[in-house]
C-alpha cells in the first residue's frame, strides 16, 4: 500500500554510507535554495553550504562507490527488460538516466576536495566557519572584499566551484530515488504508540510515513534482528515530549537495492 502524498515522511539510515548520502542530498537542496538569493547573506550561506558539501564528500571515495552501485543497477534493470510484465518505456527512461549520470561521473576528473586543498581563499573561510561569528569582516577581510564585489563576479565563482559537484548531485539524487522506490510501503499499527518489526533482510534505509493530522514523530531503534518504533507526541515544543498513548496508523518502507546492500 502506498502512502498518501501529503503524509509526513521520516527517514532512518541504517549504515554510515546512507547517512552520508542523505546529508549530502540535504546540503545540495540547501545550496540550491541559497543560490537563488543574490544578497550578501544568500551568498554567504551558499558558500558555507558548498564548503560543507566539499567537506562531506572528501571523507570517502564516493565517486567509485556510486559508479559501482549505479552500474550494478543498470545491469539488473537491463535483465528485467525481458520480463513480459515490464513497463519498457518507463524502464528505458530510468536506464537512460543512469547511463547519463554514469557518463557524468566518469568524466568528472579530479576529486572535488582538491578545491579546498588548493584554494587558499576557500580554505581560510572553512577554517573560520567553525567559530561562531568567525567569518565577520575583521576576521576575514579578503572574504569581506569578495562579498562586496558585483553579484555577477561572486556568482561566477560559486558556479565554477559548484560545477565540480554537479555529477555527485545528480548521482546521489538518482541513487536515493531508486532506493526509495525499491519497495512499496505497508500499513502498520503502533499500539499505544509502540511497534516492533522483524526485518526480512538487510536494509540501508527505513522510511516511516505518518498522517499529517497525527502530531507525532517516530523514535527508531534498528538492530540486526528487530526494528522498534516509539511514537512521541510533539505537543508544546517548550515542554518535554512524551510517548503517545494512542494507536498510530503509519506506513513503513524497508528500502534496499538488489546487489548493493552487501557493499554498504
């Protein structure tokens, strides 16, 4: 059973790699938002988000992992084309998208983290970003001068730096979409706000969908043999939250991609 579109979705990554991909997806969305703001504060926020993306990407060989996993998915989907029940037009569109993203990744060249290592200006901003208020004008006069340039200049610099990240943005977005679409959701009931679920396999991602009129959120504890969900009542955010005593109907997705989870 698929969830109603306006339900509130919560996601729980179950390994470090999926956790990093979800964080990067969030940061890419944040960058796109700030890129539409031509004010000094929008440029500041956009650059800070770009530096955050570069920092996360620099922690692993994400390019190799994405190429491997998307190549495996393309091979798997190609085999599905022989099945009579297959929607060939839809499948071919997905295959074309995977091929296009793989082409971008293969052509991406140097690791984006080299930008941080080789660019003194960016590195200085990154070093001061961990200090509250550490990027104000007296700390970083060069940054202040850069922000004072015409927007066309700063936008050109940001676009050039971000261009190294576009293949990762496309690949991560596609990978997570395939992962989320890998299974339909099933209806579950958390009696008095609690539900235990025994997984039938290894999953890198759990998704919980809650009706919009149920002012609750799930606390998820995921072990190898059991998932537990405890629904907390949000209520007044100035007060401590408590577990709901109501039965909560929710939809659950245990997401995995064939041939990928063993690498996670």
